[in-house]
């Protein structure tokens, strides 16, 4: 009897499982899910809706509304990456892309960029924000991106704390620097682009990294060969460095001959407005052939000439070309004589330094036109005063035989 009872129980169990399976299949077909052996209505996309149990109908009728759905859990938002990544300098036109680990809410606050620049944010993908500058960043600029802690995802999660990234804009093109210095008359050259050159800020900003094609030419027919020889396109010669220094002087910038962000910013602004150098282009030329002389060439012609003294054999004036980097109306000049003794000359007037401690200046001598100095180019006081009024910071001084 016990054996029959066990077989009967096994048969009953199998029958129960079969019935439950059939019921479950029917439930899926009608749009329900099985939970713990009970049925819970599930929304169906079919045109026929699964029947609601009487108890649910009764509850709905008594309450007048469906049970509220639980709010989704707000998962914290994270920044996955920011590009440019700061590893290498980039073009000023490079877009900024911030990628998150979740879709960003449409009304979420946006990242901020410093320095501020016109441009627009877009959302090319749910998790991506992209900023395109309307005007390229100035060459050499350090750019920072701040993603606020209040950045919010579609599920309500926030960043929690500010996130920061930074990158460096690359240097501007040296060739474009020369093109602009020529166009704005800081060089004794002209530049003519092969195609019309718009003066819009966006175009000028882009040219700073990708210069247009065109031709350079000497601006003055009578340019001396010694001055023309200093010109090399795409090379930072004394001619180009002097033009940068002259530009810095006009715009009250630090005079170092380096085209940093401040120089590029002012240069691009002048390119847009067409503002040219208010001063004539001048060049100082000292020749050591006896009698030694110093001449000033300005905007196409020699306007001044005087006998001068250069350095003695024990302290010669170097040959070459350099821009004026410091000026003093008067100064006490000190140093060491070739024999090791010290000197101190107070009240030296009209000083224009061009190479280390060597300068053009006034100095009282019995005669002029031969080597007598310790490396400087000495002039009579009256001549030095004239030269002081003709040359300024950035004027190139050439010393030759």
C-alpha cells in the first residue's frame, strides 16, 4: 500500500506541474507575469489588454487612481573624458568634447570655458557635449574647462563636485606672424595674399595656425642690400624679432620680442581693424670702414649720418644685427677696462642698447670716426640726440665692415 501511495503522489505532482505550466503559458499569452506563483498584470503592447482581477478593480474603484510608480534611483554622474586631453598643444579651432557615463539632461547646466570665447554647445550624442569656438583661441593660450557639480543626468543624478580639465593652444605660425607684421608696416616688406583675405575675426584667427599663400616683397624700392639680406621668411631673424618688439612697444606690452598670447591677441585685433604702425620704419647701420659712421635709414631713404666710434681691438664691437631692447635718456655706465680696472661714467646720454652691454650713445671724445670705445657705438652729443629721436625699441642695429 505504501508503494502505491508514493506512485500516486508522484503522478499527482507531475500533473500539478503540467497544469501550472499550462497556466503560466496562458498567462504570458494574455500579457501577465508570474511572481511567486501568483499573477501580476503586465502592460501589453497588443490591442487586447489582459483582464484585471476583481480585487484590483475593486481597489481602483475605491481609490479613484492607480498606485504610484516608484521613482528611479538617481545614479551619480561622472565625466569619462575631456578632449583636447592636455597632452599636446592643439590648434585654436579645436572643438572641446566632454563625455559622461550617462545621458545628460537637456536642461542641465553647461560647462564653462576660460578664457571666455564666443561659440556654441551641441549634443551630438546623449552622453556627449561639444563646444565649437566661433573665433579660434589665440595662439599660446592656456584654456581651462570647468564642469559644474550641478551637471545632471536624465535620471536626476548629479556630478557631485566640480570637474576640471585644461589644455594648451599651440604657437601661431611664424610665417603668419611675418605676414601680419608686413601688412601692418612693422617690417620693410609687403605681403600680398594669392586670394582676397577677409578681415573677419574668425578668418584671421584661423590664419594664425594655417597661413594663406601669398608673396612677400620689399616695401621700398631703395631698400639697402644690407637690410634686405636680413629677411628670411619663416625664420626668426633680427628683422622679425625687431618688428615684434616694435609692435610690443606701440601696444605697451612687455618688450621681449616673443610672440605670446598678448602679442597675438593685439596683432589679430589690428588685422581685423587694419591698424598699422604709427611710426616710420627705421634701421641703424654702423660701418667700420674709416671713417667709421652711423647712418639712419627711415621709410625708404637715409635721413641721418654721423661719424662714430666703435670698440678698440681689446674690446671690439661685435658685427651683426640686433634690435634695440633697452633705452635710457641718461645713465651712469659702469664696467671693467681691458686692464682689469673699473670705470664709472656718470651722465651718459641718449642710450639705446642693442647687444648685451653695447649701445649707441653720446660720449665726449676729442675726435670721432675710429675705434675708441669698449664696444659701444659712440656719437657726439648732438648726433646722439638726433639718433635717439629717430630710433625706438625694436629698431634693428647692424654693424658691418
